[in-house]
C-alpha cells in the first residue's frame, strides 16, 4: 500500500509541475511580441511532431503518448487564447 501511496503522490507532483509550466508558458507568450505570438502555434506543432516521432521510435509506455497529447491540447488552447490578445 505504501508503494501505491508514493506513486499517487508522485503523480500529483507531476501534475502540479505541468500546471506550473503552463503558467510560465502563458507568461512568456503574453510577454512576446504579436509577431512571435502568431509564430508560436506553427513552431509548437513542428516541435510536437518531432516529439511524437521520437516517442514512436523509443521504448516508453503508451501513457506517455496520452500525456503528450493532453498537454499538447492544453498548450494549443493557451496559444490560441493568447494569439487573440
């Protein structure tokens, strides 16, 4: 039971770290010029595709892919909302 509790704590910590990184990203995007804000979505999509290819060619859990896609959706939403500012 202790291992399960430790795993749950670690998962919660990782979720909190992801939220902090999203907050930082939002700050960086807001501080960017309109030109840079408009360039972020395409640049992110290129980097995301590269990450997907690396994942496909590696020996990691399929849960990594789920996490990657969930975070990508959140970042796309953030970039979309910030590009309209």
